[in-house]
């Protein structure tokens, strides 16, 4: 028996060698699945593990809150909240920086470090240099990305406008912080390391500079294990309410953390959508190839049985063959997945700033990948192997019953009358094996779908840019003020050099509640018919802000389950100073609201009920909008604004920038042109990498399916084709029989590919959507065309490879053998 | 050794030589082994004649037929078909030659399973320059009523007759049959032979039939005996027997 098994194994090895091209094609498809799984899960685990280790070692806080000003003695009160482990109070202020040889103003976030040297939470990692001296108002440490972007070294100097006064600061240290793994400026969509800085200075010095002696305006809290985050947040909000608390928030809402989460979410989406496609195609290819192999080896199987081999031994032989193919794919996939996974993790270094990287190589993911692959392979082999088990040796030694063909009902109607007999051979072959034809079509269409899934992101992002940066945002710059100012500031802004148009806005932080759903977000007050920052409805038409009522973006409407006309409860956060009395604000009158045009009244403690007057499209962040005068009446804090949007004459840009840098009231500045360029650059770099990988994978699938189909057809029809050659048909005519069939299947696969591609794209987008950004589902006609073009090209290449074999058909052998 | 260039007896129409093979040698090399499948064969075929090539398997008759049919090339020697040297034709010229001039009938029929009887014949009539209608060809072999059947619905004998109809439908100058009854029982075999004889008579197609079955030699006008890659003798039958009258 031992020797017998060895003989079968020898056959197995020789079979693998003989069928190497088909084996490789299948193994590569499987390898693609394993690669995507190992890559995405590996990168996911590495990224998550790195983040976890970083957070733990550098004590990243769990809860954060910003406020206007509170005395430090609150510390004991907050530390006493049940579940709070550690508290850190600090000064956090925005500042405009002036960097030598860099014209645009830079937005800086200035953070205090305790003067006792005991940083309790959000500890910075010192890449080089040291922390600033206690009480020094001239020393600062900066974040590494910013230092790199401007070539700042220890000892370099830069200007900063701190509380209206420009100071020259000296760099003492270059730092990384768990709070700024993803360092993004206020209002920016992607990081711009040249225009956003994190600056650490002595707490004592900052208290003095910002008139916060013995006070703080930012707090971080670490929770004890098992503490109720909700409870702590609620308690902090209560304590900070009278100090202008803007609402405490957890890590999920911390910008850097949220962006990392979004990335992790994408990796997870990738690991769930892609590998199943490859596993399915693998199972199908194995089924197709093994069925054919077993048909060819029918007599051998009969002989084995006649010689006394058990049916399960023979079945086991074929299962082993399939497992061997899978093993090849798994090994390739492990190698590529590990390699690319590491590459991807390194790539993350460019966007996510970690002091170290933890490569997580959890063996379980390899086990899972191998398990899934072997299962898919065996599943694919099941039917063919069952046929081996069932085959009786006497029957097996007989030639198989010739395939039965029949005329199609369409032929009886005379529809195919004009086709040549060669074309009829192709058509009847498809119809004789409809399941196989359907699966081949499906396999090819999956390749096309993969391409659409990767290519459509260009369309969607372009659409996003068009709508956000050209249709909606038309300002050149947005100035945010350090404190709210009277609306007169608009005139001052208008007088800045080169300014052509000014549009004010006021931004207040609120918590919106609709039944059980609630969300913290800003309400932007703006002119009724803005020209610079326009709102677009879901049909992308500009929207006018009604006299009263709220306009929310689609994401907010979805999250809070709001429809037009619904009334939502709004709680004003961040130190509302208005009087608690009812005010009348014109309601929104509209068909959907009916007679509910009752005055919208403000309740106690800054609680108001506002009707949803419109829903607008928005791809970034979460936002709600109100008519500025209405918002100001609602707030009852006077006619104030928190910033302006500007359009200006580019020729005077430098003068404008110089002036802004010297304007103490400005806390930060956003530049649309720079944002668009940076956004495009970042996204396109990401997408290009992804598209390259996907195109490779799609070509592997297309080639795997088409090449295997062609080889199997050739094996089945080789005799027929050789007979045709003998009858005087040319090589080209004979090849046509095969290629018409393949061509029809490939063409039929295209519309299916488009539909599937659209579906997968939809799934991906659903998986990617977050409060930070949503990608609109836009697939241009050219994307469908490109996807089809790549698939058709792969098909042609596969056909040419097989054509060589048709040309080499042995004409004489075919005359002497029966099927 | 008797002359093989004998004039066809019986004075039938079309006295000309259609094939003229001279000193044909075919050597197959498989690794170390050298097999002389043909070893200096001379043979003429005359227009309209019925020739049987008789010999045991491996004696070289199929090799000769393949060379005559343009499926294979001799290692040395020449084959002249109506003044054209087949050994000098290119691959595509040989394809055109098969397409226009030769009809083949094989032991295992080699029908296209996905085409009906009529369509299998139509396969050839579509590409021939002066074909008969497929129905006509099938009528000639007695299969008029089974036009729309697929090969899987036909018996072995019927399938072989479809193959004959397919071979003759283009009105070839020469019909080459390699063991046409080899896969059939004698009763069915006779039906097939009758079809071949009928075609030979009615269309005056030069017909060469390979067989190892001695009984079949009696339906021919001439019989070439093969052994060890050579024609050892050629006999002329005084009388062609009707296939129904032979026995095996």
C-alpha cells in the first residue's frame, strides 16, 4: 500500500508539472485572494497594534474638552469623578505663524506643557532636542512633520503671533505626539505639513501670554478600566458648563484618532470585499479544470479501480492535487501579502506619524487565509471528485457517452439561419454547457468589476473636488477669528489688500438630538444667498437659506434620522451667554411643514427646537447651517461673527498675507487653492498605488479564467478542431471556433461586469463612509470602457497563447484515436 | 517485381494518372528509435478508380494515405497530384489542397458532435467551390431521412455514412478512406462500403480505401499489398464484387 500510494503521488507530481500553466493560472488567482487578505489584515493589525502601543506608552487621553476659561482648582473636582484615572489641564490656543521664506500664513496649535516636567497625558515623544524650559516664552518644541516640511532644526527660529503679539520662538525640540498621529489643520481636508504646526511651550509662559493665570482652557482625561465614558463626559459637561465648556468628547471624535479609524475601517472593508471574489473564482477554476482532467483520465481511473485501488484512495489523489495547487497559491500569497503589507504599513508613515512601527504578524491570519483557501479549493473540487467516487470501473473503461446536443428553439424559428456551421459549433457548445458558460462569464465579469471598483475612485474624487471646491466653495481664503467679533469686522476684512468680496460666518458648536439619536456638530450661520460658500442641494443646485429653520447636510440627516420638516432639539455648547427667555424667530413655512409654522422658541439652558428646512449635499465633515441673522437672534449674544470668507486679487496675495500675519484677531487661515492641490496630490497618490495593485489583480483573474476556459475547450474540442483542419479549414478558421465562443462569453461578461462593478463600488463606499468624509458614487462611462478594454486585452492575450496550441494540433493522431 | 505503373484495366472513363508517388520514404524518429514507415514506395492512382490498400497494421498504408491527403510530408521522394508536387507545397497550400481536392473518411468518423448530419456536410459545402447540396450528398449515402439528427442520435454505420457524404459533397477528385469499416460490425460495414462504391460509380471519384480486412479487397479494381513499409505487389481484380456479396 505504501508503494502504491507513492506511485499515485508520482503521478500527482507529474500531473502538476504537465499542467503547469493552468496550475499557475489558478494558483495566482488564489494567491491574489491570499495576498489581499494577508495584506489588508496584516496592515490593519500592524496599524492598530502600533497605535495601541503608542497610545499606551505615551498615555493618550480618553476624553477631551475645550472651554473658555476655568480655574485650575477644578482639577480635584474632575479627578474625583467616578472612573477618572488622570487629568491634565492645559492651555490650547490657535496662532498664526510667520515662517521665513514662506509667504502664506501658517496655522499653529499652541499647547502647554506642565512646568514641573511631569506630562501626565498625551506625552510627546522627543525625536530630538529637549522640551522647552519652564517659564520660557521664547522657546518652543514643534511637531516633526512641520519641522521637516520647513527644514527647521534645533535652534531654528520662527515668528508666532501669540495673543496679538508677535514673538520670535526658538526650536528646542522636535516632537511626535499620540494626539497628532494624523496632523491636520482646522478646516483642512488632508494634512498640509507646511501650513499646520503643533507647538509646545511652557505652561507658565502660555498662561501669562494668554492671560490665563491659574486657569486652563483645555482638559484631557484618562479613564480607569471599566469606567463609563458616557457618564464621565456628562459629568465633565456639567462641571464645565459655566466655564464655556464646548462639550467633552471621546477619542472617536478626536480628529487624529478619527482619521486613523477611517483608514482602519477602509482596510477592513478591503479585507471583506476582495478576498471572497478571488476565492470564488478559484473554486470555479478548480471545478472546471478538475472536471476536465477527470474526464480525460476516466479510463485510468477505471484501471486503478480494476487494479484494486479503493475509490476513496483515488478520490484522495485528486483532492491532493487540488490541495497542492492551493498550497502553491497560498505560499505565493503569503509572500506577496507579507511583503505588500509591510510596504503599505511603511507607506502609512507618510500620513500617520508614529515614533515606531509594530509589525504585527499574527499567525492566525495566515491560518485563516490558508484555511479559507484550502476550503475554497476543496469546495471547487467536490463535484468532480464525487464523480470519481461514483464511477464504476466497467463503465470507466468504456468510452464516455458522446455529448448530446440539441437544436435550440431559436434555431427552429430560423434565427441562426445565416450563421456558418463553424459559428453554430461555438453557439451549440455554449448552450450544451450553460452552467460552465455562465460561470466563465461571471468569472470574467468579476475581473471587470474589480477594475471598475478601483478606477471609479478617480471619478468619485474628481466629482467630490468639483462639487466641494468649485461649485460650493468659491472663496480664496477663510479667516477664523480668535474670538467672536462684531459684524463690523466684515468691513475691516474688506479693507485688507486685494480683497474683492467678504462673506461673514458664525460657527457655534451644538449637540443635536432627535429622539435617541444625537450628534455634536457646528452650526454655521451665513448670509441667505452666499456667493462664496454656497450650499448645494442633493441635485447640486444652489440653496438659499430660509429666514429661520435649519439646513443640514445629508450625512447629518441620515445619522439623526431627520427628514424635511422634522423638528430637532439643539443644545448650544461652549459657554452660551444669551439670556434665557423665549424669542420668536420666523419659522419655515413649506408644504412639508404644513401649519407647523409656529414660532421656534428657545427653552431653558440654551435648548432650542429648530425645524429642518432643507437637506444639502456635503462630502466632508458634519455640518448644519442657518441664516446668520436668525442664528444671532437665536443666540441672543449680539450681532457677531466668528470668521470671514474672502475672495481676493492674486496679484496682491503677498501683501494680503503679510497683513493677515500682522492681524492679531486672526487665529487661523485656510486657503482653498492650497487645500485642493494638497487634497488632489494626497488622494491621487493613494489611488494610483491602489489602482496599480487592482489592475494587476484583475488581469490575473481575467487571464486565469479566460486562459483556463480556452485550454479546457481546446482539450475537449481538440479532436473536432483537428478534424476540421484535416477537412481543409485553415488554422485561422479553426481557431475562430474557439474564439467565437470565448469572445461571446467575454462580451456577455461586460454588462455584467459593469453592474457588478457598480455594486461593489457601492459596497466599498458604504464601507468607507465616515463622519469625516463620504465618497460619492460616481462612475464615468470612460471607467466602464477602460475596465472592459483591460479585460478584452487580457482575453486577446490568453487567446493568442492558446492559438499557438491550436496551430500545433496533431492532425494525424486525431484520425487514429477515438474520443 | 511487377511493374506498379499499370494502366487501369477495364477501360473506364478518365484514363489519366491523378496521383503519382515516386520513391516515397517516411522515417519517424522518436528519441533513439528510427522507424521507417515507408521505404521507397512507388504508386500511381488513376482517375475514377477504386483502389484498396491492404496490409497489416504498421505496414505503412496509413502513412501513404496521409501523404497523399496532404496531412504529412514524405522524408524523401515525390508525390505529383495533377502536375503539382505536393511535397513542395506550403502549409497553407496543403490546407487549400485538402479543402478543394480531397475527401477524407476516417475510422472513427470524426463528425462534429454539435452539428446535425446536414450541418456536418454543410461544414464542407460552405467552403468548397462547386459543392452539391448537403441533402443531395446525404441522399447518395441513403441518409435522406436522418438529415436533422445529431451524431449522438445516429448509429455507427449512419455516422460513417454522414462522414462519407461530408467527404464527397465538395465533389473531390479523390476520396481517401482510412479503415472506414474498422469500427463497425460486418452488416453495418457493408452498408458503408456500398455507399463508397456507389459514390465511386456515380461520381467517378478516385477512391483509395485502406483496410487490413482481406475480404474488402474484392470490391476494388486494384489492390496494393503492403508489408514493412513497402508495396509488395499490386493485383487487379478481374471482377469487382458488390459489397453485399463479400463476407467477413
